[in-house]
């Protein structure tokens, strides 16, 4: 079986509800996963937007949430987990705002895609990583990935009449 990542808030390819964005409560969506491969010792979750700043002319990938060392005994994250509900031992990396934590969709223009990527690793990453950037984390876990899963949501730029 392949590793699966889902959310009860939205289906793969569908819009992310407003409450999880900068226009709403800006809380992290609920996520669940299943079918971790044998030998999984930790999980990594990365949420990013490859369409920044404009999907018609993307120039960067904007990192919204970076988590590592999620225990393999955990089967998901509850809604709003970024505000104090992370499993014990979970490390937080630095997002593109230069801070830890979740930052929801808030595109300046157009419809953006938001990739939630879950990685199963064959080891727990060293605590000396501290608060890594996404790139530092990807480098540290490069040879340790047993499996990965992806969940994509979309979100449209705020409209003046909302």
C-alpha cells in the first residue's frame, strides 16, 4: 500500500476553505495519513505554494509550514494543530515569513496551488537541526525517505468585495 495523505476539510485538487486562509481564521487544516511503510521512524510535513507571486509568472516557492520529527504513532494533525496541538517531539522549521508556524493561503493574485507533502523517514532527524528552512530540511532528509504522499488544494486571491 502507498502512503496516503488526506484532509476532511478539502479533497485533493479542490479549493481550501476560507477559514484556513489569511481571509479567515488562518488556522491549519485537519490532516490524516495512513499506510506508513514499515520502518518509519518519523514524518515530515511541508506545505508550500510554487505559484508565487503570480501563477502566470511564478518566481519562487513560498513555504507556508515546515514540520519534522512527527512521531510515526501519530495518524494526523487536528484542525488548528499549529496553534499548540502538535504532537510531542515535533520540530518546526522556518517558513517564508521568517518564522515558525502555519501561514495559510494568501495569494496576491490569481489561483494558487498549495502542496501538502508528507514524507516517511527511516530515522528521526537530529535535534541539532533546530529550526531549519525547508531547503535545509530537504537536504537533511535526502537519503532517508521511505515514502511520500501529496495533497494539493487551491486558493484564489482575495477579492475586494468579500
